C-alpha cells in the first residue's frame, strides 16, 4: 500500500468509497474543486487493486482541519486510515502547522479510537452538528510537537 497525492482520475474510486462511508457524502465536484485550492492536502491510499482510501486536510497559518477520511469497507481494520493520518501529520509538520482540528460523530467509536490512538484530544462538542441522523460532533485537536 502506498499513499500519494490524489489526481483527477482517482475521483470515481474516491467517490465510490465516499458513498459507501457517509450518510451525507461529498459530491465528485466537491472533491474536484480541491485540486484548484491552495493549502489543501488530498491524499489517497492505493493498493495493487487501486484506490482504497482517501483523506482531505486544509490549513491556514498554523491551524489545519482534517475534513475527510474514509477507507473502503472491505479494507478497513488493516491500518490504512492510520497511515493516512500519519502522513497528514507529517505534511502538516513540513508546512509549519501546529494544531489539527476535526469533528467526528459522537457515535463513531471506530474513528474516535483511531484519533485518540494518534494523540488527538477531545476539546469540545458541537451540538446537533450533523444531520441524517441528527447528532452532536465531538471536536478533537492534535498538537504537533514543537520543533527544537
Ligand atoms: C474510520 C475509518 C476511516 C478507519 O479506517 P481503518 O483503515 O479501518 O482504520 P485503521 O485500520 O487504520 O485503524 C486505526 C484504529 O482505529 C480503530 N479501529 C479500526 N477498526 C476498528 C474496529 N472495527 N473496531 C474498533 N476500533 C477500530 C483502532 O483503534 C485502530 O487502531 P489499532 O489497530 O491500533 O487498534 C473507517 O472505518 C471508515 O472509513 N469509516 C467510515 C467513514 C468515517 O467514519 N470516517 C471518519 C469520519 S471523522
């Protein structure tokens, strides 16, 4: 498995994973606009069979938001998301980002375990942040170690 920057030709596979992963999936055009934006990291994980996961992070100054992360259902539980998150943290370090924020459904135990395992801390709740079903978001933050 390798992780690399997404390309436009990955969009059909990314969209399929997205649709299988979320009740309110991003559209293909939402992903496509990322290629025109600065300060965005849109990564895919790829195996011999093709794209098996994707991650999107954007940043401004020293803060970033992990905006999307999904792995194909049949590929879950093998560390793919962990590798994507590690890579995003690395890329943040390279551009001087100090803090990464994200929101996650409070019922999403798997994602919460993943992020806590990576060192994200819970810093707040956004009430009724999600629809379909309506649900609170936990807000998580990761502080990058200060370089000496
Ligand atoms: C959340 C998601 C991205 C995790 O992807 P993944 O590749 O299966 O995750 P990994 O295999 O890297 O697992 C990393 C950690 O997540 C947790 N985890 C993964 N699968 C789990 C499971 N079935 N049950 C409990 N915890 C699990 C574990 O803590 C694991 O760490 P460990 O292996 O050290 O125990 C994937 O389940 C997914 O796409 N879900 C739907 C979309 C989604 O919820 N995205 C996140 C939105 S914030």
